[in-house]
């Protein structure tokens, strides 16, 4: 069961923070895990080998020679806007802007595209179209296209994973079917259909859409199912972000060390994306990085999975929560077991986000930094305030002996999607945020 007080806050949908008591120092975590930094580096090397192909398939990747990456934005204006008084120990805040990721428009570009590419490479190698060390641009050749046209890629999604898988699969010539859960936005389905991807709409939630995809692929040797609830490929595709962030922090002059902690706040759905990134960051920065997950109050599936004292899958409906949220990318009722196992020793904690806060924060991000994101992508924005200004955050800082070095801390808020949101849709999100903001009587720092 969950600790009593936490359970009651979660059940009331009251935003709250949880600290992970199963967190262990990296040396200890490494001894118990078959995966390590080599897996992150291996994924980075594979990504690099796909770059030439990606640049050829997607003209928007020309300027970066086929590398899919997002900027790190200084967030001083956000920091001074949301902290009501200037706090000298607030450190420096940044936004890791995965909402701008090309090709897929969300963090799923890191995982989904990678897994489709690996599958294409494996198929082409099995058929003898390419050798193990060949130039992977050959995956875009007419012979490869012909091979892929005979094969299908299938996935279940709340929207963004479907977009990344569908777009990448279609670009290589695969047939693709995306099973969309109820909350998937209409524009995401339209965009996929425009790429001639089959979109199957489900009345059920993410779990139901994944199950439908898994069933469709079963027993079909020409079908490949991307399993968001279990995929190590997705996970390590995401993990490469840690290496990129490390470079970007260096370039920004930020040092991470024992007296210069790094705090990272990542929106969490099924757990693959934040899991992979947390894994990569802990491999690189060890105990100096503190990763927190952000989930909607309607779907805190990973928080519940990790906070309970028994080891079993748990669905948010067990607490009477309904998994209904406008943060469609995070509308997941049951966490990935694979991601949960990986996260347990590594993640510092998690917090929940009230439904209206997604919109208020979307509005604030635009106002202070001029960035346009989708609601899910804002989930991490209250992270620094949870750590710096809540009782649970304070406990974390005390436990890690960080109270006297917070002025040198770096806080990274991960924004995870939004590049493709149609203008009229964005305007309605923004307007809703403005209205909520105007109505707020308790002030912005309410938690
Ligand atoms: C998918 C997604 C996430 C979380 O990724 P998971 O692997 O589902 O945990 C966060 N933000 C957005 C916008 C997403 O689409």
C-alpha cells in the first residue's frame, strides 16, 4: 500500500510531492543493474550512424547533418516571474526544449524514431541488403523501400508516440498502424493519416490501445510491435539525451559536482522517456543529479508504482482516479514495469500537477520566455518550487546535505512536446491559461 498521507493527497487529486526512499548512490545501483553507461554510449553511436539517412529523409535535419536535438534555453525570466521574492538560493534555471524536436514534434523523437530505425536496420541485415558496417543511407534505397513495403510497424499511443513511429515508418516505406487511445487529439490523427498511416481509434485508454496493437501484431511475422510498456530500445534511444544535455550544460558554463547539484524535472507518462533520461543522467552525473518526475493528478501512475510498499503493477483507478487529463502525453493509468524497475534506485522523487496548472504554466512559459508548448510539456515547471519551497523538497535537500550550496545549483525543466500543435489549438490552450491566471485568487506560487 501507499503511505497513508500520500494516498489521501493523491486520491483527492491534491498536487503533492513524494521522495523516493529506494534511491541509492550510483555505485550501488550499478552493482545491481545489467545496464550501464556503455548502453547509453552504444545508443549514441547507433544514432550517429543513422544521421546520414535521417538528413536525406528529412530536409529539416539538413542544418544539423541528421542529428535530432533540441536547445537548452536559459530560463532566468521564468525564474524571476514565478518566484515571488528573489531567492538567492534559487540557482540557475534552464528549459531543455524537447518541444522543438524536429520530425516528431515531441520527446518521442528520441525513442520512437530510434526504434523504427533499428528495426529497419535489422530487417535489411537479415535480408542481406546491407552488411553490419555498411553506410546506413542504404536503408533509404529503392530495394530497402520495397522490402519495408511488405512489412508493418504497429504501436499503441496517446498521440505523440504514434506520431513519431508513424512518421518514421512511413518515411522508410513501411506500412504503419497506430492504435490511438481516447484522449489522442484529432490533429495528431489527421497528421498521421496525411502520411498514409492507418489510425485505429479506441474508446479506451492507453493500456487498451497498446493491448490492441499487441494483439494485431501477434502471430504476424511481417508485423513489428513497438511496445511502449516494455521497450529497451525506446528507453536507450531516450537516454542519449543525457549526453547531449551534458554538452549543453558545459557550453552554458554550468558545472555539476558535489557542491553544484543538478536538478532535472521531467514529465512522465508510461515512464520510458523520463526513465531513459534519468538513467543516462545518473550514469553521467552520479549522485550529483537529482531527477524528479512530473505527472498529472489524474494519472500519477509512476509515483504510485514506486511509492507503494509492495512490488506489483498498480493502476491509478485503484485510488479512484480516472486518468482523464488534457495532458494527453501523460494520460497513462499504469506505469511500464521495465521503466519502473530501472527508475526505482535512480529517481529522486515525483510530484503531481493539477489540471489547471498545465494551462497556467503554458501561459507563463509563453509570457516569460516566448516558448509555445503543449499542455503535457509544462508538467515539470513547478519542479524547482517543489524542491526549494515545500516541506518534502526541504527533506530531500537536508538528506543530501545541499542546503548550503543551492546558489550554485542548476535546475533543468524538460519541456516535452508541442512543435506541431496547430495555431488555433494553441491559442485556445493559451486563452484558457490566461483565464485561469486571472481567476487565481491564491497567487501563482500556490502548491
Ligand atoms: C510521451 C510523452 C511524455 C512522457 O513519456 P513516457 O515515456 O510516456 O513517460 C512526456 N511528454 C510528452 C509531450 C509526451 O508525449
